């Protein structure tokens, strides 16, 4: 990254991806936690998968694993290593 503006563009791109992934994780958690939870009027025990109800398994075990892997892929392929020292842009003459 040569210029300061190029570093700002890259930083904004990385921030947008990070916010997008955080919002996607919230949507995942909300949909699986509330979408697969049994109705409050249902008094029977929900079916268990590996000892957990499906809503808990998806929202609290599988979801974090998936989004941790997505975060690692995002860092590997979208983030760039850049120096933190400030270089002045030279005006084009």
C-alpha cells in the first residue's frame, strides 16, 4: 500500500466485511435460536441431537464454529498486511 488513501480504502473494505460477518452471525443466531425452539405451549421434551436440543446445537455450537471458520477465511483472503507508519502522499505535478 503506497498511499494513505489506498490504506483507508482497504481499511474501509475490511471494516465493511467485518460488520457484514457480525450481522450475518446475529441473523444466524436469532433465526436458529428462535426458529427451532419449541413453542412455549409445547410441554414435551424436544428431540435431542448429541444430547442438545436442535436450536441450541445450531445457535450455540455449530454457528460459532462456522463463523469462526468464515472469519479465518476472511482474514486470509480479504485482509492485507500494511505498514502503520504514515507516508505522505506526493502530489502529482
